[in-house]
C-alpha cells in the first residue's frame, strides 16, 4: 500500500474529527437550521468551483435525476439537519460514534432495497460496531467535559444520530446507479449540495421562528460556521477521493472512518480532559466493526 494515499485517508478522518469539534459551538449558538443553511450554501459554492476547474460536469449522468432528487432531500438536507441537531444536543464524540454506524445501516438498507445479502462476517462486524457505540455512549461520558454536556435527553441524541446516519446512508446508496454510469464523485457531491442549498434557502423564506438564527450573525461567527464545512466537504472529501483512487478501496474506507477515535485526542487537547477508558474502548470497537464490514 502506498504511503501517500494512506496518509491522505488518515488526514481525511482527522479533518472530519476536527471539523465536528469546531462545529459544536457555532451550531449551538445559531441553531441547526441556520447552521446547516450557511454550510450548504458555502460548501456548494466551493465544490462547484472545484468541479468547474477540473471539468467534471460532463461526467454527470443526468438521466438519474430522480436519484439525485431523493438523495438531496434525504441524504443531504434531512441527514445534515439531524446530524447538526445531534451535535448540538450530544456533542461531537457521541455524534461521531453514531455516524460510525453508517456501514451496518447501509448494509441493512442494501439488503431491504437491493436484495444484497450480508455475510456472517458483515453481521459480526455490525454487532461489534453496535456494541462499541453503546459502550461509549452510555458509559463513556465525561461529566467534566463541556463537549460531553447533554442538552435534552439521551434518547433524543441517539434517535437523531441514528436518523442522520440512516438518511445519509440512504442518500449514498440511492446514488449507486448514477455513480456506476460514470458520474464523478466530486460532481455528484456538488450537485447534491447545490440542490440542498437551493431547497433549504427556499425553506428559509418561510417566516417561522425555527428557521431564524438564534444569535446575531457576525463576521467571526460566519467564519466559524463555514470553516468546519470547508474542512469536511472541501478538504477531507477530496483527500478521501484521492485515497480511493490511488489505493485499495476497502483500506481507504477504513482509514477514512477513524474519526470516532481521532476525535478523542482532539477533545483532550481542546479541553484538557482525558477521555474515559469506556469511550476509547467503545470508539475502537466501533471502528473495528466498520473495518470488518469493509474489508471482509
């Protein structure tokens, strides 16, 4: 395995872990809807420019527009709103752990929708990942950590995290035919973000309190809102795409799924509070289960 692609996949995981830690405070300040709206608009613009410079638009299989539409509404819009609300209520550690269930949830969706039968090893990996998530969420909390503070009930945090993971997984899965038709992954991401940014901007015109920012927007707060999205959608996604292109896809996927583990030392450095052993063991089990599904 080449060193540079492996490093790129690891850097992608580190980028996502860093981004979700940076996103917690501005998300709590302005609310899930406004935070998601700003990120989608900014990141859609960034990826659109990149795709234009690289000439990726002609690769888009426009005949699969129904899949794009469903993926935009469920995978991007509802998935991101649920993820940000989970982040606001449960913190970055719990959110990353719940998002690590994407591989087993996608496997279940593929079985129900596409008839793809999971192997015994797939089921074993899903079980290991689920055990790790449960251990870390219910027994790995650090009361002294500001990021681990729960706003609301633990049940709502788990439901939001599972909903976000299911929506995002379904959004990826339904895009499979379009990707097999030759659509460049970066172009597909740009179209999904552009569509979601358009829809959420239309929703923002509705004069409802839930669609309004909960804090006065300043240039500093705007920058702190856009930065995590740029790290995730712009830098980390590009690094992982490079890793997929240059090395084994299974290895790249596993190295790109280490954010539940990497978020722990980032929070440690940020707050000076060491993670509890249960949180570390749970995160390792969650990533190990994902690796089992992706590699075997």
